[in-house]
C-alpha cells in the first residue's frame, strides 16, 4: 500500500503557465496525476507528453514535501523540548 501523504499541496502558477500551451487532454492528465501523486504517493501511468510535463512538476512537489516534513520534525522537537 502506498504511503499516505498530505491532503493539500501548493499549486504553482508557473505550472499553469507552462501547461497552457499543451492540448486540453494532456493538461487534464497532468492535473489528475498531480492530485493522485499528492494524495496517494503513487506515480500514475502517463502518456509520453504528459509524463514529460509531470516530471518537472514532480520535482517541485517532492521538494515541497521534504520541506514540510523537515518543518514538522523541527516543530515536534521544539514541542518535546518545551515539555521538559
């Protein structure tokens, strides 16, 4: 079973600006893939053009997730120190 991830994510306007020139069916495939990836942590099977676009977006999502996890860990540690 895939790891449960956050139920929200940052949508960057730059993604929409880049995807604007793609055909509508590719944009929808990428948007659906973004939501699936954030919600479940699994990479959906994509057509080549959508896969190319999603690969750049995935890096941003992963970096955001790493920053979020780091923030959660720091806050948990601060909470533990405050309880002492």
